[in-house]
């Protein structure tokens, strides 16, 4: 991460001013990209989990939005080792939860 980049927390926070949901799961974005992405998240209503939404669904939705946003802007995303482990934990949680739904 360069000195001129922002750490975007992919899963966000549980609410304004609260702790990050997945504190290690970050991607580097320029300040302008970071602002634009947060405008998209706000427009889609996913800045914070909805009261009726499972937290895991919120986390997965924000990941999907980030990847789509990156693709739309021709942007590659890189995850450092701690972020890659956090992605792994999230998606193993998704798989476990899907297995419970059967």
C-alpha cells in the first residue's frame, strides 16, 4: 500500500462509528476511488447491515459489489496475506451456512 492510498474495509462496519466487521480485510484504493466506491455503497443501501439482514449476507453482498465495481472500472484488486485469510474465512463461513440450509 502506498502512502497515497486508502485502506478500504471490504465488509464495512456494523454501523456508523462502530468497529470494522472484518478488520483485516482491506484493499488499497486511491482517495478518489475510495470516495466513489462509498458513494456506490451508499446508493445501493449497503453502507451498513440492514436490521433484518444476516451479517454474513451483508458481508458477501459488499464483496460482490466491490468486485463488480472493480471490473466496471478496469481495476485489479490485490489482497495482502492478512486480507486473503480474511476472504478465506468469510467464504468458508458462506459455505458452512449454505450447508446448514439444506
